[in-house]
C-alpha cells in the first residue's frame, strides 16, 4: 500500500484562516488585502495549479487523491507563500494559522492524513518556536521550506530551524517554490513561466550545494533533508562535479570530512513526481548512476498537473516500487510508524 509523500490541499482563502488568528491579525490582514496576494500565488482556475474538476471539500478531494491508489497515508504540503511577506511577525502569524487550519480541517477529517509544518523563515527563531509547538501533534511529520529563499539554505542564520527540526525528530522538506525576492536563475528574471519552472532544478542544485558546503549535515547529524518536486536526473552529474571540486578545495571546508556523493546518498531523499525523465528506461539509468534506490519517495503531487503520466509510471521494477512506496517513506518519516501498515 503506497504512502504519498507530496499531496497539496486546495489553497485556503483568508476567510478560512481568520478563525485561527487573534483579533489583531484578523484586522491587519483584512485591511492590508493579503488575501489578494495569497490567491494570486496559485490561481484556482489555472491549469498548472490543479487538474480540472478538483474538489475543494475534504471527502471529494481525498476520494480522488487517495482511493484510486489505495494510499495508506499521505503527507499534506500546503503551498502558502508566507516567505513572500516582509513582516516577520505577520508571516509567523500566517504560518501558525495555516498549521492550525490544516490540523482542524484536514487531519481531523481522515486518519490517513499527515502534514508538514509550514514555517516563515524570515525569523528563524519564530520558525523554531512554531516547529516545536506543532510537533506536539504527532500528525505533523515534516518541516516545510520553499526552495528559493533570499538566502542559501545552508547559512547559519537558518540553523535554528534545523536545530528545532532535529530536536523534534522531523525531516526538513524543501519544496519547489520561491519567495520571489530574487530571480530563479543566475542572470536575472526570465519572461515566461516556462523559464521559471525549468530553472527551478538549478535552484535546488544551488541549495543542496549550500547545505553540503556550509556543514548543515555535520552540525545536525540526525537531520534528513527531502527535496520535493526537484526532479532527480540532475543529481548524478551535479554530485560528481561537487565532489570533484571538493577534492581540490577541501581545505576551505574542513568540516566536510567525506565526499559529497557519499554524504548526500545517506542524508537526502527525493520525491518521484514530477518524474523529470523522458521515459522509464532513462529514469532507471539515472537511479543506477546515483545508486539512489534508497533515496526515492513516492509522491503523486496531486492535484498539480505537470504532465500526463500516471502517478506510478509503468515499467518500474517491483522492488523499487516497494522501496519508494513503503520502506523509504517509513524510514524517512519516523512518525509514520504510528500509521498501520
């Protein structure tokens, strides 16, 4: 029975979140028109936001997302752009309300559901507090960050987030998305959405390099990082290049006491969808190059619609399917042990 590691509930409107805020933030967010920002981030009518006819009610949504695959458990990753807000306090209040909304509306509705903790990285201290608050509810199984922030993810300023996640025994999930404070590519802003999506893989590669080089994995030895919607075909060549330069420049990063290739294979997980290979044979060749059967996590990415392939592409070996749908998720998310097999 599969475990879906990347499922996206419909984006809540501000009216959904207001009951989970105090009077000050209810008045502030309404008066400042923040709902318009959130609504435009993932327009409900845009084809890339969701498949046609996606239900907004919990029962209808889960009937389409979980039942066809017989999904045992699914991790909800709410994609709210709290990283775009410039006020640290407002962003933290928004993230707190979103987490409480997820728990009340979704986790209480179906025992198969789990969720990631949405945090506002503008204030790592407030984010750490939110992680420890939500971690008391064992249905939260991960900490969620967007891939493209205004700083590299390895910077020490963000380490309180990793410390809180490690203390709570939670992986950190890095999902495709942006604070939109910097261009997704190194030479400025593109003109079209297709450029933004294609450049996201380069952003993930840059963030992974930062996590490795800055010593996050050494400083937090029990921390696992999960890349969600990053693709996987770029990883073997990038890790080879990173390891090559590490051999010549390792005096610069003395804490990095092993090859990045070996380190990443142990400490990184990668979601399946959307599969960024033209066919299954190419995908399997990349996984063999990466020696990455233990790294893969099944994800449907429902209800997003990046291509026409089925959530489980035909032709994947049974052993690999079993690992990525059951064994690897349970090894990555320790709290899934509390979900019946």
